[in-house]
C-alpha cells in the first residue's frame, strides 16, 4: 500500500519505520527541513515506562490552583476565549476522579510497557546510539506530603506488575550519588528501575536515516494544507507543493493534528500544553545526575544525556505559541542548580515545545470514520516514551493485523 505519514516528529518517524518494515511504500511529509525539529527536539529525555501517569487525577484541580500562585510555578494558565481550550479543560477536569485516573493510568502503562519492548527491539535491529542509559527514573520527594501522595502510584505500579522501589534519603543517594551534597533537602524517593533516558532528537534523526534505507521518502519543507477526502475515503494529501496520492494516511502532526482533521468532522481533543527545557554542558561529573531525577516539588525532570544535563518541565496553557520567557528559564535553572550544580548554566540552550495533550493522558491511535485515515497523535507528556509501541500498533492496524496489545480503547472512538 502507499502510505503517507504526516509529521516527522518522533511519532511520525517511528510510524514510518514500522510501516516500511511491514512492506508499505511510505512517504513522510513535514514543514520542517528535517526530522524532530518541533516538540521532539529538546524534551526532557525520560523514557519513563514506569513513571507514566496522566496529569488529570484526584486532587489535581486544588493542587493546580496552588501551583498557579507558587514561585517557580509548574503550571501557567493564560486563559483565552478559545472554544478548543475551554472544551479541553472541561474534559480534563472530568478525568480528575479516582475511577478515571485508574483507567487512564492502566491504559498508559499498557502502552508504555509495550513501548519498552518495541524500543529495545528497534535498538537491537538498528544499532542506533542516542546517549541512551538504562538506570531508571527517581521521583524525588522533598516533603512528607509528597511521599504520602505517592502511595496511589505505588498501588498502580504494583497492580500492573511494574518494578519499583520506595527509597529513604540514603537509598536516593545510592541511586544518584550527587544528591549527597543536598541530603537535607530529601525526604525520600520512588525509583522505577526499568525506565531509560535518551536524546529523542538524536534517536529520531538516526531512525529517519534507517527508514530511508528501507526506501521511506521524506518530503521536508512541505506545508500540509488539507486532506483529499472523497466518498468517505481518504485519497491523499494537499500540500503547498501540490497533491500526493495515497491508499492510507497516518496523521502524526502532534499539537497540530486536530486542525487538519476538524474540517472532516473529526473532533480530536488534543490541545497544546507548552513546556520548556534547558540543555546544560556538564563541568563537574560528581555533581551531575546519572539518570533522570523528577523533582516532584517543581514537576521538573533533570536528565543526564551524555555530557549534558537536560532540564525540562512546566505546563503552560496559552495556545499555539512558542515564545520563551525569562521567568521560565529561571525556574528551570533554579531546580537544577538546587539539586545538581554540576553544569555551566551560562552556556545553556533554552527551548520550548508544545505537548500534544489529550484530556485523559493517553494518545489517540487507530482508525477514524474516514476510511484509510488513521491517527497516531496526542502523546502529550510522554511522546518519546510511548512512540515505539504506538508505531507498532499503528503499523499493525494499517496493515490489517491484530496488534500485540489491546488497542480498542486507544482509538478516537473512546471519546464518542
Ligand atoms: C518540555 C517538554 C518535556 C518533555 N519531556 C518528555 C520526556 O521526558 N519524555 C517523554 O516521553 N516525552 C516528553 N515530552 C513529550 C514529547 O516531547 C512529545 O510528546 C513528542 O515529542 C510528540 O511527538 P510528535 O511526533 O507527536 O509531535 P512533534 O514532534 O511536534 O511532531 C509533529 C510534526 O508535525 C509537523 N507539522 C505540524 N503541522 C504541520 C503542517 N501543517 N504541515 C507540515 N508539517 C506539520 C511539525 O513540523 C512536526 O515536525 C516533553 C515535551 C516537552 C514540551
């Protein structure tokens, strides 16, 4: 089959690779000059199969109110008269119950665990290097209240069979030796040892090259204007450079996916939630992390990527804007220098990206009511983590094969 993949972020590139492996003739279209130059460019680098939770959960509305007024706030809200923003926020609130949290978390863990297996298989077959490490995620608690609140995550990890360790401060230092310099700031931690880290941009670029070896074509610098749909079936894609024909189209446009499908009455509840990152060269190894530390107070992830530290976080609900504000930079800088002052922040590069967030935290993967049109999008906070499994699921669905995991509740039909 001729398949067009729209978007060359981590989700589009992994999808194209798996579709080519399944024997399809694949073309990837993206407006950027190369792969992973938007949200997949400088994310926090966590491949966190265990530390994998929806943002919507019980108690979050109250916590969110508190966060809004905190110094170094993890949440920034710039309300607009925007029907999509309001509708998305209401849907997010409706997912903040214990029951919804348990369903959403278990679904995310299922996909994340499958991604762990799929990423390992891809690494094995391609030999790609991407500053990867397999040393786990340490969720770091600075207060007793944070430690107590982690009990519900521990319960979910236990019931899903995901390995974890609850650690005291000495245990945290055993895992991340540089924390010995700030022992007095730590109350405890939750380690998910199967988690990994790695540079999403490096991985995407290397995998795109492997996909090209499988004859995947890349139309970079090409703005997608619309879908060619006729008689309830997709026929191809309309780009600024002309029309492309296809038997199947996979939409992997991240936060921009809903804009493309809306004219075809497909209401995809994906909204951009902006985050920021700093990438800092390491000057003192002894004061740098060895893997990912998730600072629960500021909701900021601090990750080792080769000879750099990547610090990423914050959730800003302000629509489709990529501007960089100095206060956000200072928040990231504060969190990393407070725990790991082993980097040269004067040489840091500052970046922002738009997380394609669904209200329930799970991506939308599967067929739509338009024949031949598929979605693989809405990976939100965990697109790097969940992309490898999502790609195999979508390649199976497009090929008419049964995916290895239950994928029925990943499709857009769950919002019906
Ligand atoms: C600060 C931050 C930290 C994060 N940390 C992590 C983490 O530690 N672990 C993790 O798993 N995830 C993390 N994420 C989330 C992860 O980065 C995203 O979920 C993931 O990158 C989404 O990938 P994508 O391919 O769906 O979207 P994108 O990477 O945005 O790709 C979409 C592509 O579509 C193209 N496109 C869009 N519209 C058009 C159009 N009209 N015409 C042509 N091309 C178009 C864009 O150019 C882009 O290349 C983080 C995100 C942020 C912002």
